[in-house]
């Protein structure tokens, strides 16, 4: 039933979009057919595959580093109130620094390089991850911890069977949020200071007023994100809920 509803909503969206495009009859609102035609052309020319691969590589690297740092400090701050209190002010500052500021500063300090681009993304997204994981650790059921102490469960099993299962849902939710935010920031990073990638290519399309290609590139990337959601995140989320 859910799949049929999703398919119906997609069909309605396509019909609505196509109808508006026909009525508007303007280049600034291309039809679905025109967008798919542009998408096919970019695939044949391989520029879409190349730029998509570059952007996905940057997204993956930034995501891995952000999650590793964020989960580590989130768990530490959640477990130890003194550490949480000490770093809380830095966390607040990090949460409120605009992404644009982080990008510009990194480009000025370290040059227009992939290192600067990825560093800017990591700096901007790590605080959000820390907050989510920290709250997950603080929300853990203390009864399980007390039970583990009574039965003197080894630390290895304590982490694997008590701590991690309880914060899995927070990790999965944070993963989904981080992916959705990181790829958007990566596009801005590419637009401002890189010579390849989806963001850079969209800037070129903007200069040429080629909105059809902009939609084609956008749809391609959104399709990849949906695949990641369905094939990776959803199965992980189901696995994370098994402990309950």
C-alpha cells in the first residue's frame, strides 16, 4: 500500500509539472520530457558521470570524517558531564557559524583545494552530529547500566550490548540528517572554489541560463540520494530497532 501511494504521488507530481510547463510555455520552466532529454545527453557526454563521481567522493570523505569525530565527542560529552560543560560553549559557537563563513575562511587559510573544501564541510557539520549523539547518550536507560554492574558484564560487552544498541537510533537519524546536509554544503563549496563537481557545473549552467541542465543534474543527484536512503539507511534503521 505504501509503495502504491508513493508511486501515485510521483505520478501526480509529474503530471502537475508537465501541465504547468505546457501552460507556461517558457524556457525557465522546462517540461519533464526536456529535463529527461537533457539528463540523457549529459549521460552520453559523460560530463554528468564525471562531475557526479567527484561530488560523491567529496560527500563521502566529508561524511566519514564528520561522523567519526561527531560520534566520538558526542559519546564522550554524553558520558562525562564535566567534559560536556567545558566544551558546551565551543559547541554553541560551532552550531551558529554560517556555512558560508567556514567555507570562505578555509579557502583563504588553506587555498582553493579539496582539503579546504572538505575541511569546511566537516567544521560546519560536526557540531550538529555531536549534539544529536550526546542527547542520545544522555537518554540511555540507566536500568540497563545498573543491571550490567550487578552481573559484572565485561566492558567490551557493555559497550556492544548496552551502550551501542541504545544509541543506534540516534546514530541512524544523525546519519540521515548529515547526508542530507553535507551534499548541499558540498555543492556550495564546489560553486565557490572548485573547478569540477555538481556545484561547479551548476554555476556554469547558471551563467548560460541553462535551467534545463540544472534540473537534470539536480534530479540525478537526488536519485542517488534516494538510492542511498532505500538501499543503505532503511535496512540499517530496521537493524537498529531490533534490540527493542
